[in-house]
């Protein structure tokens, strides 16, 4: 049965254009031209999602949204505010009123559809109640080895194996996951730092989740530095890991490249710890050090450590997979070939590299990695 979308706009042309774009994607469209009609149809038609214009006469979109959130029958319906009002203050008012997303006119049909799909997917998600969640931590042996890119593409690969997967970018201040995935998240991991560690519960963790169109549930790090941002402390991490079992079947932690006390708390919950390294001499020396001193990682008993090497540059001087394995004295779990242009394109367009070129060798290696871990 097609999802039902209520489109609210006092401009008949906007209603027609949006309705046409949605109908082409198979959605059933319900139209309303003012606030009172929107409230009435939201209550009687039971839409799966509402696209709500802000600037309307008599009752604006903010007022309509507050009314919807105050009614138990419509309180949980996802709402996208769709408006020409682009000031930060306007967005804040919208989110405080209860908006799930905020789109500024004009917007391409492709972006509108992507936002709708993400919200509908997130709204249909049923939290797991299990103690069998698999946690995989990715730790770069140094910066610049591609840790986040590997973690993102692995998460997408696992989701395409019909698994519920979540990705948490465990960076205290600025991260790249949101940018690489084309997300404009209104909440990030930094939201938890504003709470006392003991106050973090499942609801506050869920509030940080943004659903990517691939089905991956993402808790990204902030994309810009805020003066009032506090770091995630070891106590925060200790509380957060207690709620991972209800987040997804597989949780991937992008731990960056700094072995801080907070990162050690996350490592203590991992079933697998993947060291991401490069093929240069310095990276391999650091990898050897971590392999020889595993106890400094703080891994729990029974956790498995593996290595993924990312060959980032085409150079004759680069070592082969066999040479790397001989040097480290351990087999690699994966050897990702150099595709810098593809990863750059993916980051620019907000699409994981394995979806841009799914038949490529790099994609094959990522899917092999997914099959080896889940």
C-alpha cells in the first residue's frame, strides 16, 4: 500500500508541482491549502508524512505544527517544514516546534524525495530488544588513512545484506561522516555531551540518529566547530555503550585515530577491532606497535582484532598485500585498492563510493569485508 503524504501550501502551483513529483514516486498525495484544513486532514486522513509550508495566512506552519504535536493522534507523524525562510532563527523555531526536517525553497525533486524516504524509513524503524548486537570498532593507526570512508562504506554494505546497521562517528568536535553521506543532521553526537552522563537514556540516543537513504542509522559528529561544544567524556561513552544493543543489529564505531580514554571505553565494548592502516612505512610501523601492545587498546576478553589496509595512492613503491602481511606477521582482513577520485566524488555528492561504482574492485573488497564480519 502506497504511503500517504499530506502536502500543505497556500500556493496552488506549489501543491500541483509537489504532488506531481510525489505521485511519480508512487506516493498517495493529500492536499490542503491552509492551516485549519491541514489539521483536519491530518486527523481524518492519517497521513504517513506531512510536508508543511510555513508562510500561510491566518495560521502559519509553526502554529499548525504545534497543534499537530499537541494531539496524540498526530504527534508522531513526521513533518518536513518547506519554506523560503532560510535564517537560522527560523530553523530553530521550526525544530523547537517539532519539525523532523527543514527544507528551503527552491529544492530539487531528488532531494525532496530523498528526505521523504529517509523520514519514512526512520519512522518505520522498530527498536531492537536484544543483547546480541555486534559492535565493530574502526581505529586508524594514524590520521588520513581513510578510517571514516571504510566505516561508512562497510555500514552501507552491511545494510544491503538486509541487516539493521548503525554508524556512530565518535569524534568530539568535527567529523566528516555527515558530509560524506550528504546529511544535514540537526542533532549529532555532541548533543549527548550537553547531558550529564547518568542522564543519557535510549530516547536521548535515538534523538541523535539521522537515517541515511541507504537505511544506515547515523549518529555523526558535528560538521563545524561550536564554541559551546563539550567533549564526550569516558563517563559519557560508558553510558552510551549500554544503549547500543537497542540501536541496531550491527553497530559500527568510527573511533578516529586518537587512543584517548574515551576511545578506550568504546573499544571495551567492541566484538571486533579493525585497525585501519596505509601502505607507507610509518603507518605500518604504528600498526606493528599496536599489534605488539594490544593491552593498551583496552579490548575486552574474547574480542578479535584485525587489520584493513587502504592503498591510497598509485605508486610503484607501494607494498603488495603479501609484503604487508609478511611485515606485520598477520593476514589482512581486507586490502582496499586506491580509488581516491571515486571517494572524492562520493563525498562531494553524498553517496558512498560502493554505490557509485558497485562493480569495482574496491566495492568487491568492501562487500567481502562485510561478509567476513557479519
